[in-house]
C-alpha cells in the first residue's frame, strides 16, 4: 500500500529530478523522507540573460502516515534557493506544497501548490539535462505547470481493476492577485500571464507493457476580467472568455532506451516575451507544440540525449497585422554522466533555430542565441 501512495507522487518527483531521498523517520506507520540537491551550473551564451552562473539548491520532504488499514495521509514540500546572486539580493520560492489522503484502491485527493494535470503528459519529454519542457509549459499559467490552489484526485490501476490505467481529475481555484510567480515564463512583468479563473482538468495514462505507454490530458478555465479586457480589439494579448489546453503523448522506456513524443495545443493562455517591462510581450491566442526526445542509458552511467522542441503561435498581433510565428524552436544535444546514485555531471547544448534577424523576436525580447550549460549535481 505504501508503494501505491508514493506512486501518486511520481509525476512531481520526476519533474524535480529527485531520484533518491534520505529516510529520517520510519516507525509506527509514520514515514518521513528528506530530499535535496545542489546543482552547480554555468551557462554560456551571447545573450546576456542566459550567460553566467546558474547555481541553485533544492530541499524538501515527503511523508506519509497510516491513519487506518485503508486510509493514509501524505504530504510534500519542495523549496528552491538560487545561489547565483549577492546575499542581499537572493531569490527563493516554494515549488510544491500539498497534502492529501488516499483510501485503498479508491484513489487519493490532495490540495495545495502542485503540478497541473497537463504536465502528466509534458513530463514525458521534460527529460533533458537542463533545457526542455518549455515549448508551452510555464509555471503559474493555468493547469500547465506548477500552480496554486490545485485540488487533485488521482486513481491508479483504475480502482485496482485495470493494471496500468491511471487517471486524474483536477480543479484549480481563482488566482487573480498581482505579483504571482511565473518562473520560466519569461514574462515576469506581466501579471496577466500568471492569473487564472476557476478551471478543471483531466488526464489519463495507460501502460501497454513491454515499455510502451500513451497519455492524454485536457484542461479548461475561465479567464479573469483583466485578461479578457486586455485582449479586446487588436492586441498582443489573447481575447476570449476561456483558456483551454490539450496534450497527448507516446513513450517507449525499456532496454536502456527512452523515446518520447508529445503534442499539445493551447488557447488564450501561453505567454511570450521578455521579463523586461521595457520590451514587448503578450499572450498567444493559439499555439501548437511538439516535443521529441531520445535517450540511451549506458551501464557505466552515461546518458546521451537528443531532442527537438517547437511552439508555433497562430494569429499573433504584431506591427499592425496578424501572422503565425514560432515562439520556441530549438534542437538539443546533451548528456548526463551518473558517477553514482548521488552524483552526476552534465552538458547540454541548446541550438536555437529562431531567426536571429527577425524584428519580432528583437522587439519582444525573445532570445535567438544558442546556450551551452555545464554543471555538477549532488543529490540525496
């Protein structure tokens, strides 16, 4: 039963890259594990915003308590601290914080800051050493990545009747306050991008056996009044009363080989542009997104990786007209080398395929330069 409880946390654990944890307490039906990592990273790029030290630390815990024979309580907290700035100007934030209950084969219910159900699909291609998982996935952006006010029901093996068939139902409450985080979105100045109205989502995965699996997810939410008003008329900000997304994926994970492909479409939610308020940006009316990843795990610890990611926006308003434009497009070549279960080194090269001399990217503060990342990770 405890393995089933921990299985409910697998999407979040994969997203954090936390493969191991230190058990600090396990007695009388109560268990508490501590996990963390130090990622000593440096990136090289002609774009100043992507060049320099990127070192950070993550800490967290996951625990469970046996309430009765069938009822188990569980919780998780994950905190990230940047270590690449002076002590008087550091950045830290909560990535995850949720608690819930699981009752036998009837599933689990938890609430708090968690991953949206669309990420159940996206996690399959968010596997690169540094980059990846960013064609349309932004945190605090509806039920795509991490977000606040997530109420999630999960069921594994369909009430214990169909092995390998899992599904999730999710509700997200209204988040309209200014200054909400949007880590990774590149539009930190735009509070509209991190707002959301009430919404719901659903996801499902099925393991066919022999390494093959499929996944699908859908979400729909009200847009806030401020978002809808900003998109009225000819504007870089999407119109419409609702924000919708769907995603589907396939993967093969066996015999040391990992192959995955995901496709997704978003409407009235995906942000683009710079975090510098002096530059442009907006919210796309529609994006179509594809991510493909191939990796191989050698027995001596080396894991090379190849990937391609693209996000194409439809009917973007710019320079007095509407047109289609790639917001993200790059190939990625990388590798991780696991020296043991607690230590690894990595290199990851992002080959940016956006047009360097395009005024749309320049005027919206979208980088078109390649990035090389190297680093070492100690994790427990």
